[in-house]
C-alpha cells in the first residue's frame, strides 16, 4: 500500500515544488520590473519625489488593509516595538526606495538591478565590521567575484553616462546599504511579529513618510499628471510592489527561503532583457559578463548559507 502511494506522493511533491519555483521566479521578475516602469514614468518629466508618492498612494490601501488584518495576530506591540517599526519603515522602505528611484534617473535599469542584487553582500560586510562575524574564504571569493561584475558593468556604462552614472550608482548603492541595515535590524521583530505583519507595518510607515515628503517639497498641482503616469504608477504599486511581496512569501512557504532566494537570481537577467525591449537599453558582452559574475557571486553566498 505504501509502495503504491510513493510514486504519487513523489509526483505531487515535484508538482508542488515546480509551482513554488514558478511563483518565486514570477515574484522576482515582477519586482525587477519596477526599474523598467520607473524609467517609463520618467519620460513624462516626473521627478523621483512625485514618482514614489504615486507608488505609495496606490499601494498604501493594500498594506493598510493587511496591517489591520494582522493587528490581532501575535503579541501586542510595546512602545519600543512601535519606535523600532517606525525606524525600520524609514530606513528599509522610505530611504531605500527614495535613493533607488533617484539613482534610476541617471543609470540603466540593468546596472540598478545588479547593484541592488548585492544587498546580501552588504549584510555580510556589515556583520563583519560591526557585529564581528567571521567570514570564510569562499565568502570573500564570492564578494570579490560579485564586485568585479559590478565594476565591469559600471565601467561600461561610465563611457556613455559620465558623472551622471557615478551619481546614480552612488545613490542606488546607498539604497542597497539602507535595505541591508533594515534586514539586519528586523531580525528579532520578524520572529515575534511574522513577516507579513512586519512588512505591512513598515510599508505603512514608509508610505506616510513618502506622501508627507511630497506635500513638503512639491506643490499639490504636481499630483495632476497625464493619465499614462497614473496607470504606470498603478502597475508600479500593485504588480511591482504589493504582488511580489505576496508571491515571495508564498514561494518561501512552499519551497523554503534558500531555494526562493536562488530563484530570485533571475531578477537581474530579466531586467537586462526587459530594459532592452522596453527602453532600448543595449545588451553588450560587458554587461552579460558582469551579470554572470554578480549572479555567480551571490549564488556562492546563498550556497554557503
């Protein structure tokens, strides 16, 4: 009886694994598409402050609904928890997103995605220098390979963009470091609150900060934009922000965090080809080589973990 059920169970497990893997890849591609959509919005002469405001305006109702839904699950928030959530929301989603969209004005979508893809390496480096974590030789090798890939793509883009590329790369680098700090600081709260509750709370804090920033820095008349900006912003909010969060969570539940993380390595590759298709960004041998090196380095880190 058990023997006859084994092939069926094996087929079922394989089907569930493939479904989870497909969900993880879909989430990674959708999240990476954020850079493409932002570049399309910039064609309507919308600045980064306005762009991120529309993104948060459209996504806030969803995350607020999730926050209300999750509020009664788990333990009550202490005063310290509330302040930590405010800090995490400002560092991890407000500052990181703002620097990212600012940088996208000056660099290609492909380079932006590669720099953000280095976030795990920044988590490692921060742990080394501030938390005194020991690093193995293979981890140092992985970092070296990844940063070599970034240098290749950066030097290639520098030939065409000059100082703007340096500024854009520095801003996106700041975004990646900011998000790495968020990941390190959120560890204890994730265990206590759960990922869904933590993310929804942090996103609500970030949304309020981004929207408040707009009304401080820009006139209300800037909210009047061509209809294409509204539609692209809706896509940016729902399909490139909210949906990837849920898809990644579902994938982690089905296939585990390590496998879901490795599936996310499709992100930089998809951005490279989506940028070529929608933005006419060239794909050169330098970019392909750099992308392979970055993905290879991050893969080594994920295997080591």
